[in-house]
């Protein structure tokens, strides 16, 4: 039997906006070689079939040491496939910290994490500034377009 490997046309990526009551945002110092030492919000690719809200929780914990509870989805971004590169469906999740200890030790997921005042985020060496408009909207009081309580996973998965 011949089974041909067909690469996925899309990858699912979750970006987590975790804000606190002091107008700070949880950021990660990246450990990937292409953006080593630069800052970004917790973000990562999901496994096939992984729920976006669970992905946001997993990636945030792996990269920051902080457990989060999703409050909802604030937006979606679609990047179509280009040539050999798969497309991305990016799910932007807002969450609140519910426990854990801020990561200070480098590993394969990140160099560490920090709570940074919203006004100071632009002064960091960022991996990309693509999340800043979303962050600014959240700081101005934008609410999730899809609250976590409305999220349902299909196919019998919890």
C-alpha cells in the first residue's frame, strides 16, 4: 500500500494575551534561534486536532510557567499558504493568570518570562509588533468576540 505524505495546508497557532490588574502583559523572551532573546506574547503551534483554547493554556504554561484560564477569543488572523509554506490560522486568546511561578530558567520553550507594563512593551526588542494593535484594543477595554463560555469542541472531545 502506497501512502503519500501530504503536508498540512494550515497550522493552528494560538497567541495568548494575559493581562493583570496593573496594566501589565505577560511576555516571553524567545529561545528560538531565528528570534533568540526577543520578546513576544506566549504563542505556539498546535498539534493536529488540538483545541485552540487548550493550546493557549499549554503554550503559556510551557513558555512562562504561568497557568491561565481563557476568557475568550478576541480575534482570528488568516495567513494563506504561500508556495512551499503552509498557511496559518491564528487564534488570539485573552486569558487570566490563575497560578504558577514566573519562569526564570532557559529551556527549549523560552529564555524566561516577565510581566511588562503596557506602556513599556514597545520599548522591548520584539520578535514582531504584529500583536500590538490587539493589545492596545484590549487595554482600551475591548471584550472577547467569543467568550470562553460559548466555546464548544466538536466531535465528542471535551
